[in-house]
C-alpha cells in the first residue's frame, strides 16, 4: 500500500465560551482506497504566523507520497529533515510547534490507515489495550476580571449537571484573584469538585511559585504544573523537594526529557500527541516509565480525531499517573466526525473501531470550512486568551 495524496481542509469551530479555534483536517489517501484521518489542532496560538496551507500540503506530499503508511519510523526520520523543531530538537515550553503538530497529523493518519487495513484499533499497534477509559479533567481559565468569577462558577454548575466534576485551573496572572476564586469555588461546591492541578504556565520564578503554593494549598489539589521558567529544571527540583503536591511539566523533546530526569525536576511528564505524533510520544512515555516518572496526557484541545489519538495512546499505556487533559469534544460546539468520541462523566471512552475509530462527516467538514487567518474574532491561545 502506498500513500497517494494528501488533502488539508482548514476549518473553524467555536468553544462553548464563544471564542473560535482554527484547525487543519488532514486526509491521507492511499492507492488501495483507504483514507486515514489526522488533525492539526487549535492553531490560533500561531495567529502571527499561520502556515500557508498549499505550502504545507506540498511539503507533506514531498515526504510521504509513495511511502507505505506502516513504515512510520522511516517516515519520521525523513520528516525530521524538513521539520527540525520536533522531538529530536524542540522547545520545552510551549510543548508544541507548527512543525510538531504537522508531524502529528501525518503520524495519526498513518495509524488510522494501519488500523483500517487490518480491522484493528490503533492501540493494537501501540502495545494493546490496558484500559477502557481515560480519566480526564476540564480546564478553568484564569480569573482576570470581576465578571470572570461568576462566569467560571457558572460553568462548573453546568458541568456538574453533566457529570463532570474534575477540573484544572490556570493560575498566575494575579494570585490574589486566584485565591479569591478558589475560595469561592470551595465555598460553593465543597468536595463535589475535585481539583487535579494548578497550572503556573512557566511564568514565575520558582520561589514566587512556592509562595503562591503556600497560600493556595488550603484549597486542595494534587499537582502543580510548569512551576518555574521553561528550562529552569533546577528550580523545579527545588520546589519538588519542598511541597506535597506532584510537580508536572510538559515533555516534548528527547533532550528536554533527559534534562528533567537528570535534574530530578518532576514527578510527572505531561505528554501529548501534538509533540510529533504517537511514535515520538511513545518514546517519551518509555523514558518516563524507565525513570520512575509518572505520566499524564496533555492537550491543546483537539476535535474528536485528535482526542481519539490521545485515547489510543492512553489505552496502551501501562500506567497513567494522574488525570489527563484532553476534553476538546466537550469544549467545542462543532466537530467533523459522524459520531463524536464519547465521554462518560470524567472519562473518555476508548474507541474500539478500526484505526482511530472515527468516521469523517464530509458535510460537516464543508460547512465548517473557513480561512485560517482570522483577526477580528476572539480566539483562545497565547496572547489571545479571551472569554
Ligand atoms: Mg500546561
């Protein structure tokens, strides 16, 4: 079987907050009539440098046309000559780049084709299934203005009614407001709400994070994420020695993962398929497992195709050390598949169909088609966080 053509469709979806997210849906066609699905998700954090779709498609085709989708290691070896900034050499934070997300879209489409070719789910190519569900949590964005308190508490009310009760909260724009919000959250919901993590977003000197932790720990959470400057692994190690909660950091490249292991920087690697695909992320998972580090699955918030890739990853992992983060299909009002990946309360239900287990809805894809470049509407992403 050979890859014969690539289709990239730019689409726009709305979050339940009203902000928009742009994605590229990748279809990988083969000479045997099978088509694999991939996703390059939530690109609005790259608004200043959105990719040119024709250039990306031409580049992908240059690498993948004529290749066997089962020979995926060789494909990554070739891809890494064109896309330098993933896995072998990638920035530590944020944990993905346009390059790593393009590689991820190709990689997940290959797994989709492999599964469809033999009638088996993608997790069977990753070591087989160890669990039927992935525990997840829902993101709460930071309180910045007075109106945000009630808005966030209102979301929680709605989500509890849907059986979603585990959350993570972004802190650090204003710790005083964070403290007030978390107090209001515990006042109103008590133990009905579980807080998996506070995410410090790599914005703070480690001693400032430690001071904030001491103020906020009364509200009860299991993990603090990205607690120091992006490559301050020694600062993370300092914090880790001084607190009870687990320290987690995104692991997106071989070198950065090794540096965190050597420094004893973290308890948990936060890994995502967006760091280049299932093949590279499995290597980071193996490094963690062999080093006694726990793992959780992170996200940029994917639609059902990307979330399914995460579900197959999680299904195949021997252990998941904390609740994971992908809940895109709960956040987005629209999707491009006939049946969205399913959630059961705080859990993703692992799909069991062939490949990723998702079927493209061509009509939905067409109706969501939109230019990638969009300046006039609020988006969610670095520097553009809106309500
Ligand atoms: Mg994070």
